[in-house]
């Protein structure tokens, strides 16, 4: 197995999940992932320090390019790179019975919908993917300090709306 195939197999599921969380159709995500790896294969030299961050950023850029092609008037402000980002919460059966889970899930969904798309995206990277602030900042194209501030603002909003951070962190 060559290096590119190994990288593909290692990251394909995470890339696919990320693309679908951004709200893109499954086929568009699959095609975009393929385009990213085709571009890598066509490169003479593959000299990348952080492969995972490179792949996420490349996929994000590829999906945005596809989105620009498909829609003439864009509701997304690409100067600030705001794109819709959805997070679906899964709650362990061990935590609560079904009725409590549904109530908690609805509350979490409501609070997450109040966050900005960038805040939802950074919550996904930090708590679902367990990425470091450095990796998140590289993927999202922001500074480490900005990524910390964005997480802090999101967590403050979550706390202010009555969700315990401990319970919230268990959800992811």
C-alpha cells in the first residue's frame, strides 16, 4: 500500500463526516474528497507538515468551490468563510432513560442552533474530533488565539442557556 492510499484509508471516514456536517449532499462530498486526492496524486512533491489539517482545509475549499459553481447568488459570506455547519448529537444510553435523552437532546439542539456556524464548526472539531487548538486554527484558517476565543464564546453561550458543560462534553 502506497503512502497516498494509506492516508486515504486513514482519513476517508472523518473527511466524509466533516463534509456532511457542513451540510453538503453525500455525492458532492464523495466527489470533492476524490478531487482532493486526485490533486494530491498529481502533485510532484507531497511535502505537507500536518496531513490531517491539509486534508480538511482542502476538502472545505473544494466544497466551497462546488457550492460557488452551483449557486449564482450566494447567501454565504466567503470573505468571512461563514458556511452552514450542522452537528447531530448522539447521547449514550447509559446516561439517561429515553425520555430524558429526548429532552436533553432537544435542549442541546436548540442551544447549538443559536450558535454561529463557525462556533458550531469549532465545537465539532474540539469536542467530536478532539482536535487541538493548533489543528483547529490551521483547518479553519484562524489564529490559535481566535480559535480559543471562539470556543470560549460558544461555551459561555452554552452555559448561559442552562447546559452544564460537563453534560455537554459527555454528549460528544
